[in-house]
C-alpha cells in the first residue's frame, strides 16, 4: 500500500489524533469537520462550507418532509419554518423529518397546523431557536405519557446497544423487539401501549421503529440471510444524534 497513491476521506473529524492515524505515505486526504481547525496541517487547503441558501434549504426540506416543492400554497409556510432553522443542514433535515413523522401519525392535519405546532413558543433567537426545535422531536405526541415512552425506548436503545469499540453498532431487529418486550414488562409502559395504538396508530414495535426511521432518529439497512429468501433488518442510532 505504501507504493500506491490513495485518496483517504474522513468524515466528521473531531481532533488531530484521528487524522494522524491515517496520515501515512504519499496519500491525499479529504476530511470534513464541524469544528474550526486552529492548527491546520502544513500544506493543507481549507474550504469553508457556508450555510444553505434559501433555495437549497427549501429543496432539502421538501426531500426530507415529502412535501411537493412545486406547491405554491405551502411556500410561505415552509419559508417561515426555514427561517428559524438558521439554514443549517442538520436542523433543516430534522424539522423536515419532524413534519413527515407528524403527517404519518396525523395524516389529516394540514401543513399550516403542523407548522404552528412546530413553531409555537419558538420566540427566541439564534441557536436557542435551533436547540428548541431539536428538543421538540416528539412534540407531535401530545400525550406526555406516550411521548415519555417513546423517549425512554429511544434512549434505552442508544445506551443498551453501545459497544466499547463503537457507539452506534448495527442491531438486528429481533434484539430491538426483545428490548421493547422488556419495557412492556413494566406496568407504566403496558398502560401507555394502548395510548400509542389508539391515538397514534403505533400498534407494534415495528411501527414505532419505522416512525423513528422516518424521523431520522434511527438508520436502517437490510442484509441477505444465507439460504433464506427474506432479508434481515438492522437498525442503529443516526450519526447526527451522537455529537
């Protein structure tokens, strides 16, 4: 490998130690980071990626939310939501996923009402507004007990399946089912299960997990199972939620 010229791509770098592990030979390196590099490597070039433009944010929001980007009736409402996102890609994605998840649970609710729910009480400015949006991940679940149950499930998922060598391992779906079954042994979650089913159509852990994939909380992938026609489902915590 020392005789080859290789392009190494490192995404979401946090410190120089991570870079030095791959800084060997006569290789080219491309890396992305959210932090300002005070001590760039000699000979490196820095490209500062600006915030999204309005058109870019609008396009990304429509992809994540599933809304029709050509519908002029929604344009002003979408613009108002984007204005409190600070045009940050991560926040635009999260608010788009939030709209999509709310539509999944409340398919008859109009976009204007969805926007009002998301933006209510967001009267602050700057990053405080952004943090407020991110804190409202389960805001569409109006029942406090149901919202807490979903937060507990997701939080338990993030903690229980953490490994020493990785914070976000892929987990087979059957293990996720066992986790939910364990939570259902508690009297509190058993009572809330009826609320999730009747009010939000979340009648099984399959639907709960699928909703969290739509929301952008979990990633999913499928792999072939040897000697079987079916595919195995795997899930893990989405990378943007571990920063």
